[in-house]
C-alpha cells in the first residue's frame, strides 16, 4: 500500500503542473513614484490608489506582477487615509478614479452624538435651577428671620377704627432715628410674636399684660378701639426724637391686632417685675440711700423730659402732668423710671414758660431691729418737684 502511494503522488503532481494555465499579463497605466520605466507596465493586476500624506492626497497607478501580492493588497478594506482598487483588463486603470471614504456614521452613532449633548444640557439646567431655588429659599428664610427679629421699616399700617383713622400717625411718625425703640413694625410682625401670659394691672384706658417676645418679658398695654386717641398720643410721645433715657420707660413698638372679634391697640414696652413705686413701697422698707437713689432717678427722668434739645431732629420740652407713684416703675437696680406718658403729657411750645414750685412728701418707713419686740418709726423727708406750665403773656 505504501509503495503504491509513493508511485501515484509524483504522477499526480506532474499532471497538475501540466494542466496549470499560465497567468495572463495585462498592460496597465503607471503613474507615481513607483513608475521608473515609463507610463506603462505589465502585470497580472492593475491598480489605482489614493493615499493621504500629511493632509495632501497622493494618487498612484501601476500593476502587480505577482498575483498573490495583488490579491492581498486589493482585498485590504479602505481606511480614511488610504484606498486601493484593482482590475484585470488592458489599461483598465486608466479611467479608474478612487476617492477616500467619508466618515461612516451609523444610526446609533448619530443618535448618541445628537441626543447626548441635549441630555447633558437638560441635566445641567436642572441642577442649576435646583441650586438657584435652594439659594433663594435660604435667602428668604434669612430675611424672614431678620424681619421677625427686628421688624420691617415700611411703617405702621393702620386701618380704620370706627369713624376715625390713623393716617395722621403715618404722616407725623418718626423713623428709627428717634432712639425710642424699634422702627415702626407692620401689624403682622409684632402681635403674632408675643405670647401674653398674665394680666399685671388695669387702668382707665385698658389693661397691662406680661408677655414673652423673642425670649424676653415685655409689658403690653392694651387699649380698646374706642381709646384710639390715647394710644395714638402715647405712641407719638414715645416716638419723640431723643426721648430714650434710662429713667424713662423703654419703648419697643406699637401695634394693632384683632382678638375675640375686637380690635386692640397695643403699646409694647420694657417689663419691670418690681412693679410700680406705689406697690413697691407697700411691701418693702427703704433706707436713706435707697430713698435718695430713687429720688435722684425720678428727678433725672423728669429733667430729661423737660429739657429741650435743639438740632436738626431736636427734642421738644415735654410735661408729664400726671406724675404719681403709680406711674413710676421700679427697676431691679433700685432706680425708677417714669411711665404713662400719654394721659396728660404735652409738648411745650416756644411761647410757654416753665414754672417750678416745691413741696414735700412724707414717706413712712418701719425699721426692724434684731429684737422683734422693739420697733421704731422713722420719718424721711423726700423733696420732690412738681412742674406745671402756664402760657406766657
């Protein structure tokens, strides 16, 4: 069997060699660097190529003498910078024009190229809007907290009460430069922030309540709507320029609100838990130094009321005309401050003179000694000045 194969294979090889047809050569056009023998060449395949070299297209034409070489080159797929096309005929590459292929974009690629920037733009716009809204919300919270703490400066907004109106208060009101408390506050900013806790006194024109405002105790004097003129007059006095003094009741704000279907006019001042001088003397004993301290503080407050300050925004002379122990409050430091400026207070005009008379008030004080069975009564004379005005003729 092996000997048979050895004898058959050489015979088959010789027969195949005889039957093989010799390759046909074609005349081709030759152009370019590879053409050293002229503009014609002969080979088994003709070709025409276009190459992009340094951004410049370079065209070549020629022939492949070896069939395998042409077969490998001609079947190379075109690229963006090179393309080769082949043919097998006489001068077939003379009119063979080749062009570089353009960018081959598929539908998916085009979709990604178009849609992706739009999606990114929408996302960035959404993020920018969210950031802007967060910043705006934070600023509004800050402004709301600031208004809640200090109030607005647009002025006191008053509405009609009965047949009268508070428009005059807006026309003749002072700004925050008076030094007599906060600027006028809008209605909704003061009354809604105060929580009334207990009633500490009642009078002719209304009630006095203790309230909490921003963590501090304040005194709220509540007028009814029929006492609008009293509320207006006292508000106007407290808003006098340069009226603020340590021995005059500190003014915070005035406001109007509605409680139990009725209009209330509020006057908000500092709260003194020691109460009035009248109540204080009913429960406490004073020595000479305490009496003198109180008398000096009362005289200082009266002097500040009576003095007239000249200037661009000067202070007129003001008479209390209802000074009594129930209208004087006691501070924790033992000094006094004058309150209730709205009943009979008025401003002195330029053609009015100030007259002073002196009188004495007797204040009784019990002095307790260590021995309870021994008591002694002591009388202290406190000089006090009463001021009144008469028109000068």
